[in-house]
């Protein structure tokens, strides 16, 4: 697995980088994981026709509206995904293991893809597949501005509010969260650096 740590990067620039790395993954046949964070922005999946009260950028992924901000870890997967359901299962497994260590009461919802604690969403995910390689990924709220994230319900789900690791009493840094998540992704995919 090849790690690309882009740090804090504008969403549009990160999307360009992801497209480039996706092309690289198609050619080299390797798994590429992009780590980054974005300044405050909302993104919307390609099929979502909802009119929102906030500015947003339309994306080519699935899903509804997602909030990105400083304090959120983004994991963009440009992974070999000849079998998308198996790929997706391995991603979910890695994040379930992460939450089992830090917040055992977090659960994954298949009906409304993401990770939740009761009515609080702590991580969102959305993928697309092209030429046997995945694009997009998972957004994990580590220590975000919940007032900004609360402008629109996560994924436009009524009765759902955003939360973060810090808000739930888990005081780890973004870097610490990244290190642990990367190890769990490596284990889930049996793909070590």
C-alpha cells in the first residue's frame, strides 16, 4: 500500500490529485491511500438533487451532502477493487476495528452508510469505482467545529446530528488517528507498506 499524505488541501485540488493517483493505481496495480483534510466545505453526491441552504461542490461519488473541515481526517482509497462488495467490506471492517478500540458503542448502518452513536454521525463514506479501482472514501470527525457541521444534517438525514471523537471524549490527535486507521486498513487488506 502506498500512502500519499497531502495534509490540509482544498477539496478541488485534492480531487485532482485523487484522479491522478487513481490513474497511477490503474497502471501500477497497487493500492494507494490518500490522507488529507479540507478547509470548510460541503460536497454533494452526483445523484443528489436536493436544494441546500449552504454552498456546496457537486462530486462524482455516491451519497448525499457531506461536510468537510479542519479537524476531520479524510481517507481517499484508490484501491484495486475488482470486487467492489469485498473492497467495501474490508473498508468497513477496518473502521469497525478502529471504533471498537476507542468507542465500542459506534455502529455501522448499511441503510444510511456511515458510523453512528445513537443519532450522532461520526464518520461518512462514499465511493465510486472506475477501471477496477476505487475512488473517494471515508471522512472521520476527529476534532471538528460542530457548529459548522450542524448547518445541514449529516447526509441530509432527519434527526441525525454530527459528532466527533473529541466530542465523545476520545482525545487523540488527527495524526494518532491516522496512524491507527492506516494500520487497521493494512491489516484488513493484508497490504503492508
